[in-house]
């Protein structure tokens, strides 16, 4: 009898521990009817016979016109499929040795994208549970943007440039000209960030845009909201991936959170509207300008995220309420855990 009682108590304790450790953001999405269709544009371009390509592109121009225009006019500079010179321009471009090798690497790295589509779709389902009226993409397009962008959002589509997730050690990435694609840019082209980037890009484009005419702390907290919504969408993802840091950069940021905050306060940078300061703290780079070069870039985004996390841990508000909260309400609850 004692053994049975002991096992019962142990199971209750185990369940309690599991309950405490489970992420409250990981909501039930089983009732969702949301569906994210997908198109592998690069695969279509590589596998469609030349005599059938015009018909295929005409069909795609009806389905995803903005993406087709973006791909060929902006990324490839071949003109649009409807242009008279397009066929010749596309033949020249698609037969260039580097483009052919790049497309081959994409096919090798991403023969199937169903797993990524599922992760992203489930992420948007979670976001819809938290924000029922949220606008979501109808189609995800996997493409080769020829290094024009990682993620490109239209009103209804989400396009991912697969070439920017091949991995820094891939030959076609290492060959990129270093005077344009610095080493820190190449090092960020890792596949583990793809699903995070897709969801985050949609959120900052359609749900929680970085504000205009914000002071520094407003801009940081706005980015904190964007990242927190991304976390709510993919709660199972490592926090370092959410922040787009490698393991050592993530640990550096966590360890130095207090010193980062104290630096900003001492330099009277919280309430200024300096574009230079915001660029230094929020934009991508080899490191965060003004802070130790041992640390990562975008420490303003990191700090904004930590401020929002602190607020959410100490209050009982929904994600919709979080979006409506002013920066000073959120900042008032900021506590640094040493």
C-alpha cells in the first residue's frame, strides 16, 4: 500500500513539474482551419521544359503576380515574363555557371520543404489563437532570390529566399564577393533561422511594424514585441535562434544584460531619437556599435525582448493587450535577473 501511495505522490509531483515547465505560449491549435499553401518556385523553374515555361509563368503570374514580378524584375533583372525580351534575358541568366550551381545547391539542401511549411503554418495557427483577427499569409513561396532578400512579404504571400539559408560553409556562399557580403553576413546564412525569419518578417510587416519617429527605448520595446510574438508562434524554438544568435553570442548577451542596460542609461540614450544610435543598436552588423566588439549585433533588439519578457512574466495580459501597451508601462516592470 505504501509503495502505491509513494508512486501516486511521485506521479502527481512529476505532473506538477511538467506543468510548471510547460510553455504557456504553446497553445492548442488542433481546432484551427488555417491552411498555408506552398509553391516551390525555384524547383518549377529548374524542372519545367523550355517549351512549357511561358505557359507556367503566365499561370503563376495570375496566382502570385507580385512574387513573379519581384523575382524576375528585381532579383534577376531579366524583365517581366510578359516582356518581349524576357525569353532571351532569362536564357542568358539561367545558363550562367554561378546561377546553375546555386540552384543545384538549393535543390541538394532543400529537396523537400514540407517540414518547414508545417512549422511555419503551425506558428501562424498559434498566433491566430492569441490574435483571432490577425492577418495571415495565404501562400508561402520558396524561391531563389539571388541574394536579394531572406524573406519578402506581399499582402497575401510570404516568399523565402532559400539561397540565404544554405549555410556559411557552402561553396557558393563562400564564393560571394567579400566586399559586398562581409563575413558576418555569410555567417548568418544558416538554415536553422529560416522558419524564425519567415514568421518574424510577417509579424513586423503586417502586425507590429517598427515604429516611425520613435525614441530609442520605444524602438527597442517595439522590437521586443515583434520578437515576443515570434516566440509565441514558435515556442519550441531555442531562444538563441529566436534572437538569431549563435550559442556564444547568446550567452554573451545574457551575461552582459545589466552592463548593456547601464551603458544606455549612462550615455543618456534612452529617450533620444538619434537615427545613428538606433541603427547601431537595432540593425545587423558585425557587433553593436558603441559596445564591446566581443558581443553580437542588434543588442537593442535583445534588450527590448528582455524588457517585454520581464513585463509578461510579472503581469497577466494577453498578446493583444501587450500590443496596445505603451512603452513606459512595459519599461516600468523591467527587472534584470543576475
